[in-house]
C-alpha cells in the first residue's frame, strides 16, 4: 500500500513528462492562435454542481464520482470533468459582461471511479475548451476544427470524426415519448439502472454499457430523425462550415454522449488503435447549462480530449514528441579546491542560462566522465589544481571528441 499509488492513477516520471510538456505546449499554442484564454478552476467543487450540471441520472454522477464530506460537513466532489466548473466560474465572475463569445481552455486532472483498464483511469487528464455566448453553428465548426488541427499537428491525421445532433428540449420532448414507448416494449430486458432511468431520462439508456441495453439502443429510434426545423438547420450549417474547412466527418446517429447537458451538436473523435476506449475526444453544445446552474440563458459549446488516450495513440504510432535539448556542460573536477571552484562555476553558468552539472557523489574522475557521457552532456570540462591556477581548461565536445582550451571566464560565451 505504502509504496504503491492508488489503482487507476499514474506517476508521470521525468523520463516521460517531456511528452506531456510537448502536448501541453501544442495545446497552449493552438489556443493562443484560436483566441482562447486559460481558465484554472479548483480540483474540487460542491457536489451539487455536478448533480445539476452533469445530471443525476448519468453514469458519471450515479457511479463514478469521488464524493466526500469535508470537515465542515459540506459535500465535496473531485471534478469528474471540466465543463460544469467552467460554467460555474462563468456565472460566478460574470464573464458574460465581457465581449462575447468568451473562449476558454483548460489542462486539468479529472477523477472518475471507473474500472481501470488501458486508456481508462481514475485520475486522468483533459485538454478542454469551452465557448460561451454564441449560438452560431460556425462556433461548433470552429471548436471541431481546433480539435482536429491539434491532433493533426501532433501527427494524427487519420482519426475518425463522428458528429450527430441530439436536438433541443423541444425536439427532445417529442422524441422522449417515442423512446419511452420503444423501451417499454423491452422493459424486462433492461438492466436495473435503465429501468429506473426509463421515465426520468430515457436518453441515458442509449449509452448504457450493458450489452443487452446496448443492443436494444442500436435498434431504437434515432433522435436525428426527430429534430425540429431550427435544430436541423443548425446541424446543416455545422456540416456546411466543416465542409468549407475541408474537415471530413461521418454523421453517426448513435452518438448521444454520456452527460446530460448536451443539446444540438455532439461529436467524438475516435481511434481504433486503443481498443474499446476508443474516444480520444468528445464534446458538444450545451445551450441550457448556464441557465440550469442559475445564470442568464447563455449558449455554450466545448470539447475535452483525454491526454492519456492521446499519448497511447501517439506512442502506438511511433510519433515524435519533439526534440529535447540535451544538457549542455558537465564540470568534472579533481581535488577539493577544484571541486569548490566547480561549485561556483556551475552556479554562475546556471544563473546565465546554461544547463550544467557537477559531481555530488565523490566519484573518481573516470566515473565522473562516464556519468557525463551516459547522461548525454554536450560538453565536458575537467578542472584540477593546474586549470584553476592558469584559469584555463580543456572543453571537450562529446559528440566528436573535439577539444579546445578556453579561459575559464570565457566558457559561458563559448557555450552560448
Ligand atoms: P467525456 O467524453 O466524458 O466528456 O470526456 C472527454 C474525454 O476524456 C474522453 O474522450 C476521454 O478521452 C477522456 N476520458 C474520460 N474518462 C476517462 C477515463 N476514465 N480515463 C481516461 N480518459 C478519460 C467530457 O468530459 C466533457 N466535459 C467534454 C466537453 C467539454 N463537452 C463540452 N465541453
């Protein structure tokens, strides 16, 4: 227990964290180009936020939340996703007073009590974006294009984009009746959770993980066939905007998404390289969420992309995570005086932007050089009593062994 991280969590070691940094830098750069500002919200929120925001008949709320009482007897939940928090912050800080639309992004850890497997964790990380305040179908296309461009700039061109529309409360009302009638005919076959969802929220049965409910859902009437004219026009305009940007998609009437706040456009980006957990990215419009949480009616749309799943796909495809510059200089030393000099020199160089290191383990000169070679230092310099007396030393380039004698004071300029 003591030496094992909790199930479904991962340590990201220094040997891997450069991959995360690469992905995060890409995300930040792309958001800058698209005009999104970063929002950082707390890791935990009042439980009520997710009950209302995500929906109390969803799997996330019913089965997966890390909820606990704090010492002040408040019910607190580790965020299972980022949208509800962003919406809460939008209301709390009256962001709607800013010029609209308000465009936000985040890179956050999320927590869901799920059965861990490849690509499914209990603590995982999301890169997400949210746009508040615009109903324009071109915004739907913009965020989809951001997700697709992000993946393509990371080297993933051939992921599948599936889109659907799940309508607004008007079309949903008519559809719910049809859906309830359909599932009532198969009531005995439904799992217990879905039986309890039938009258309260029949749409949730469509993304039940049980194989029998899943098979019934496949044959159920599709929401896309019941859209009102406004939702149909919106969806057509999203498709036209995607066509205009040359972004290929498939309309998949089976996408309903697992969270309650969605309206109109929903989409998922999948890769068949990561088995059953194939959704790398999921998102959609949520025009009723801000109002549901107590704010003024405000449309919204966003997506979140799972970083662990993205990493899995990138690694499977052997993609690059950028070049990491090897450390610059290793200062080897012989004797106490040289060691003390090395200490000062290393501090001075670090202060001036040069990555460098010296021995801390009392290694012999031979062992110091072996360490420098193994750690990938670009240059080494060896200091002994003579070098310090003459204020000169031999700087060696490790790639080809080329050596030059430099003034100790000049090392900095030489390496820059
Ligand atoms: P979601 O589909 O629940 O949507 O999650 C988005 C992405 O997070 C998934 O596609 C997946 O890559 C990753 N993910 C989810 N659960 C896990 C897990 N247990 N382990 C590893 N990765 C996971 C949302 O969270 C919405 N908030 C997205 C959104 C933003 N919709 C509108 N705005």
